[in-house]
C-alpha cells in the first residue's frame, strides 16, 4: 500500500498519469499533508511518497512500523533525516536524473536571457518610457561565444549544461571535488577560486551538503568579476542570500538568476524583487511536464525493485 502525501506539488495540472505506480500497489493520494496528517495517513501503509516534505528525526520516530520505504519524488533528499530512517529500518530512495535536461536548459536560458538583455528590455518597455528611451543602451548585451562559464558541480546537470554551452562556443571551467576527464579541450577543471575569478557566468550544480551551505558568500562573491553573472538552479542555501543581495545592490557583480531560494517560497518582502538585474523563478527547474511524468516512471521502478527485494 502506497500513500502519496503531497500530490498537488507533483500533479497540480492533472496531466500526469499515475498508472506506473498504481499498477504496482494500491495508491492513496492527498494533495498536501501537515506533519500531524503525515503520521495519521501513514498508518497501515507500506510506502510513503513525498515531494520535499520535511521529515526530521522527531517526525520519523513517530512513523508506524508498517512503513518500509520512503520515496522522495526528486533528486535532492536533504529534507529527510537519513540516520533516523535507518534507525527505524526504513529504506529511502530518491530519483536522480528525471529532470536533468529541464534544469540544465533553465540554467542555459538564464545565461542567454542575461547576454541578450531580454528581461531588462522587457522591464524597460513595460515602464513605457518611450520618450527618453536611452536606458536600453546601458544594460549588458553581448555574445556568449568566447565567454567563460564556470560550472560548480560537474554531475549529470552540470555536464548537460557544459554540452550546450560548448555548442554555444563558450569555454568552461569546472569545479568538482571528484576529478574527471571532461572529454573536450574547451572544458577544464579549476579550483573554486580560479573559477570565480575567471568566469563571465557562474552556474551552481552541486548538491546541498553541510560543506556546500553558503558556498557562495561575501568573500567568494568578491572574487567574481563586476561583469559576472550568477545562476542558481540547484539549492537556495548554496548561496548566502544576504551577501548576494548586498553584492547586487553595490554592483559587485552584474546580476543573478535564481530558481531556488534560501527560504522557499521567497518572502514577498525580499529585496531581490526590487532589483532589475535579478531574474527569479519559483523552483521550477524540475517541473516540466515530461520531467514529472519521467519522475513517476522512475519512482515506479524504485518501488518495483524494492518489492522484489
Ligand atoms: P549529481 O549528483 O549528478 O551531480 C552533483 C555533482 O556535484 C557531482 O559531480 C559531485 O561530485 C559534485 N559535488 C559534490 N560536492 C561538491 C562540492 N563541494 N563542490 C562542487 N561540486 C560538488 O546531481 P545532478 O543531477 O547534477 O543535480 C545537481 C543538483 O541540482 C541536485 O543536488 C539538486 O539539489 C539540484 N536540482 C535542482 C532542481 C530544480 O528544480 N531546480 C531539480 C533537480 C535537481
């Protein structure tokens, strides 16, 4: 028996076919669940499917013994206390790779959006200041070919970003603790500091871990070129948002595009909303229709493998 605890986060448009999972187990689905409802709804269930619901030590300690498997419907599983799950003999599985292209192509979209000044032109036009229309001459507008892209985290998404960026004629610097042959002379490994100093764009594709929290802070931002642009489609807390806001307000870097935020949803009071050199999306990297359908197929594969032992 499987319970989906927050289906509305996954199937808000009712376009996703749940049959890959319902063909394997009896599925009960709820649009959303509070911590109290989670405990209530897990009673008598074997498998719990969650999308980013916080499952800390105290909550997991209250899970009924029937629960054998938690399926995180996503790549990152920093919302689940793995030690607490292990202690209760609960297996946790995630789904890597279901939205690799979607996230990578969002990062590329942010890069091209900045270089083509698309959002800035839109903002200026929407102010309808056609009489004194010289502002458009002042915003960055340039070709990406020949520019340097710094990729922090050369995993699945980072590599897809590199593939497209190389096709666009960019040179790539990669920082990843696991050294690899990137298979293209335009892609070179670099230290984090060298990458930050030399890149025209910096894009984050590493996981959120204790050692990567606030990886981008005041000190690291100060290494970046004043013309450099930061893209974060990975996890909000990789960036110390207060330091980024200060750097953006003081023109220490040219701008930023953020799909993820230190606290989500982003507070309506955030100064980020007031900055013309910032593009914001509400954590949509994983959400493309095909990605969500792939997610359910891959989750069904995890459940099938678990049921087969
Ligand atoms: P992946 O595991 O394939 O790659 C992660 C890479 O980061 C690995 O190569 C790893 O060696 C590297 N890494 C680990 N520690 C590092 C560090 N300290 N500094 C630099 N690199 C480090 O994961 P992926 O599929 O490429 O996904 C990357 C991240 O993207 C995920 O962790 C997730 O948080 C995020 N993500 C976001 C969305 C979204 O909706 N915006 C969707 C999916 C994934």
